[in-house]
C-alpha cells in the first residue's frame, strides 16, 4: 500500500479492494452483547420473569404474554445484529420488532398498576431517582434496590408516629380526634405506608423500558440512515464485483 492509502496496482482513488479490511463484503457483525440496548433488554427480561413468578397468576395468559414480549426484545436485537452481516434490511426490521415487543410489555406493566390501583411513579420521584442513579445491571441489584426502598419507607412511616403508634400533627401533637372545646384538630397527612414490592418492581421495570425504548429508537434511526446512505448487501456485492471487473481488464 502506498502513502496515499491506495492498493498497489489498483486504480487511482480506490482506497480498498474487494475483501479488504476497509470495505469487506461481509462486515463485522453479531456484537450485540456490547449494545446498551441489548444489555438493558436482557435485564428487563430477567426482571419480568421474576415479576411474573411472584405477582402474576400462573394460569393467566398475561403471564405468558409478558414473558414472551420481554424475550422477544432480547432475541430480536440479537438476531438482527447477527443478520446484519448480509442483510441490513433484516437488521432494521428485527430491531423494530424488538422495539414493538418492549412497547407491548410497557403497556402490560402499566395495566398491572392501574388495575390494582397502585401508583405509577413520576420520573422525578425520589425512589426512581435513586433507582436510576444506581444503574442496576443485574436482577440481584434490582432486588437490592427494592429491599432498600422498603426499608426507607418503613423507617419513614415509623418516624411519623409517636411511641403509641399514633400519627403526629403538623405542630408535633398527636391526633386525639378533637381539640380544646371540642373543635376538630387538623391532622398531618403522613406517609400512607410503604409501597408494595410489586409496585416498586413494576415501576423499576417501566423505568428500564423507557430507557430501552429510547435506545432502540436511536438505533433504528441510525440503521435507517446507514441503509439509505450505503444500501444493503446487494449494493455492497455490486460494488465489489465492479471493482473486481475493473481490475481484471487488461
């Protein structure tokens, strides 16, 4: 190779030849385990399997649908990454399927909370802020966060009552039903009790799903731009054949 980066013996301006490292016929592919979208989707799958084991009726159809939707997220990201070597179009399609599967799963978690009258926490809720700051990568780390949030809530609940378990007022007095002269006393609305573990896990899963869907949206946009600019395997094969034909000419 000369100083300009052209292959010796090739035509001027051709920086690569068919099969060269700069423009291989089948580029590197299959590195899905390094994708952040896959890592988050895999954690969502682990969380969902455990969630369904604990909180969804075993014979419920929803249980199977949630597990399959979570599995589809990880499997289609992986399959699309492997297929990208010979089909960018297939990679784009499968990545979109993964995104759609995780959207379906997000609706299932939202339905779970709504149907049981459990709160869907806002993104700036202190518990979710702590969850996102912990950046969990494994199921055990998610479970540790749930245990810590339960401990925090129980401690807060205890601190809002006196030694007899009665709720404290804003002024620091305990509730007695009536104040001097029979007037009712304004009672401080303390914590309504610790959030159930199921509620915490569902909200954690929704937080992870928000992240995974955001990452996949960006991934789909990038794949679409690359496909529009470079084409797929057919176009790459055509370019390689044209280069080979030019070199074979006397």
